[in-house]
């Protein structure tokens, strides 16, 4: 492809509206409000996590004061209306929310939080009380957050909705934010900014920093790229169709190895479900801005093709190029957690069969040397050993079934224990060397607990026998909603040694505790989505 494909735009009209206090005019060729904000007006605080699925809440803005998901709102529907993004909130109000989110660890990468803040400001305006947990959960029902485990967001709402209530939260001015960012990078395995601006969506995501005149490239479905002047036009030319959720339940693809097992476990294909779809941009002859500039995506973007494609296409076209994956592209092309099927006897010896994934066998041998690893080929999406605790978590779970829960030690030396109370409360002890910043460490622990509990209870992808992923919407992955997440209590063990990753061990410890609490059934997930 040497030139951008010719436009396929429908006839253009003009829509007049107010955005963040200023009157604007936008050419309407069938675009959404989100398209208008990001690609026509340069308002990058509203994020595109799943458009046009309308299921993640990242693009939520206020329309005449009421929260609305922008990616499924046709621009023409808001003609003459007042649109307020997080950038257009009263500066004192925005600062209040940003400080509360930073103080409680309610924002990590900051991709979902601009939409959440708009939603919560709408809830506060309606009088939802600081202690109304059910009311807060109802407000959050339209949102997904993959990082924080939801509880810190409740804490942030309480700080804003009841500012006179005593709180143990520390303001950002009282914290060493450089140390906090260092802890975040250790836990996320990638650079991570920490501070109030992150909650407002200003963490430096690749697509937010792209030049306004950059071309846009999206997958064409045949291994190449469609390049156009705008994202909406590129998607039209690529024939993008909104993803669907199948009615078929996820099924573990591997059979258990033969044996008289005291405990057995089979898992499905699982989507990492990071909220920011892969994005990159590059100028001709320059190093690309890649997909890991603000967060590690739980290991899911290490092999992403977008950065190299951005550089190659920029060189070809002689202009900056943005390369963007839609949610459906991420599901089809992105790596998954390798499915396993294994069993152990009462001595902890056994066989762990898994979809072939280079490098995972060594991770299993570290924690379970008496497990024989069998790698088998199976049709399905790609897998990656870099996803959080891939397969060694499953080995630890099998051993816990016959030896009982025990401290889990991660590959970097971080240690964690977890227990689940009769009321569902998750209790975690984590030792990760010098904590550097306990707010960040607790937030990452809560997020790891959410991811582990969600994986055990409800997460999985429906994949056909010939390897085609059928669940293409972000809500079909089975991620636990805010209303489904119990209280998480984190005890940070003081340490003076070098800081090490602790939350990979937390993920494994919580997964083992949750699986045993459910009765250690053979197949995950254990519940009905």
C-alpha cells in the first residue's frame, strides 16, 4: 500500500455543540461523539477502550450533566448539547477527584479513570452518599477497571463525597511520587507514572501523544493495514464489524492426563483484558512511541506488532502514522494465557499438560519440580509466557490442593499469603522488600486479587474446535464487576531489602485460596458467567 485508501465517507453535515465550555462545529460524516472528541477536537481524555461496543466506560462524558458513553452516541444526537469531559470539569472539582484517586491508589495506568470520574461526579451530583456502597457499585456498573480491584475507587469516592470524614489517605504532596512510580514499574513490569494527573487520563498513552495530522492505520483482516486520514474512515474501509458475544460457554481445550490424581485442574483460554487496546505512532525515520509507555498490560503487549508497523508505515508514507487495534483485533491477535490440564497425587507428583508455550516449563520447574510438563499443540489464539504467573500459578494451585495453602514466592523473591473469610473478604500478606510507597503496593495487590478471583470464578473465552475466538466483546471475557468484588485487606510486611515484585505472588496466592474455597473443582472458571 503506497497511498492512503480513498475516502469512503458518507455525505458531510455540520454539528454545532458545546464542548468543555466552548462552542464548536464538527463535520459529521456518520461519526460518533468519541470520534469527534478525539480525532476532530483533540480532546484525548475520553479514551477508546472498546468502541463501538459501549461496554468498558472509558469514553464516558457528561451530556448536559448526565453520564453517557461517547463511543455509541452518534454525533448528530448531541447537536446543541453541552458536553463535559474530565478536562471540562471545574478545575477545583477535577483536582479534588485527581487527588483522591492518587491518595487511595484508585488509578494505576489511568486509562479507565477519566470516564469513571465523570460517572462518579454525576453520582455525587445526584446525592449518592459516601457510604452507599451499592449506589457506588450501580454507578460503576457501566465501567470496567482491570488494575485496581475496585475497592480503592470506593475509597476515592468516599474522600470526595464526604471530605470532612477522617481519612488515613496521604496527599500526593506528602508522598515521594518518584518512589511510588518506581514501585508501580516493578509491579507492572513497565514504566508507570504516578500522581494526580494520571487519574485525569494524562499518563502519556501513545495514541494521546500522536500528531493531529497523523494518518491512521488499522488491520485489514488479511495480515496488512488499511491507512486513511481518520480512524473512522480507516475502520469503514477495513469493514470493521462490532464484535459479538457467543452463547457458547468457554470450555477447557485439553484432556486431563491419565492418572489417579488427588487433585486435577483444567483451564480455558483466557484474555488478559487490558483496557487500552494496542496503539503506537511514529514519524518517518524516528523511533516509534509504543504500546507500553504507561503500564505493562499484564504482559500482554510484549509481542504487539503496532510499534514496528507504525515505523514501517510512516517511512512508506512520509508522514506520521498512528497504528491502532480495535478491541476485536486485540482479542483475535493478542496472546492468551496458555490453557492447562494437570493432576497431582498426594505427594505432589504429577503431570501438567499445557498448550505449547516457549519458556513456561522452566517457570513450572521452579515451583513444582516433581511435575512433568507436557507441551501439546492445540488450535487457538497465540499464547505468551509473559502473562501474569502463566502456568506456574496453576502448578502452585495443584500443590495447594494436596499440601494446603502456603506462602507463595514469585520469581523475583516477593512473597504473599492469602486467605478468604467466610464473608468473602480477601486477606493478603505481601512482602516485597522496601515497599517504596504503600499506597501503590496496596493498590496493585487489590488489582492482582481482583484478577485472580475473576479468573477462578468467571473468566474464559469461547474458542471453536478449530481455534477461532468467538467472544469478541469486552464484557464477554467474564471480568468481575465492582458489585461482585469483595473487600480486600492488604498487610504490607515492612522490608528494607531491595524492592521486588510482590503482586505476581499475590495473584497466585489469591487464585489458590479462591479455588480451594470453591472446593477445588477440576474445571475453571468455577461459576456461570
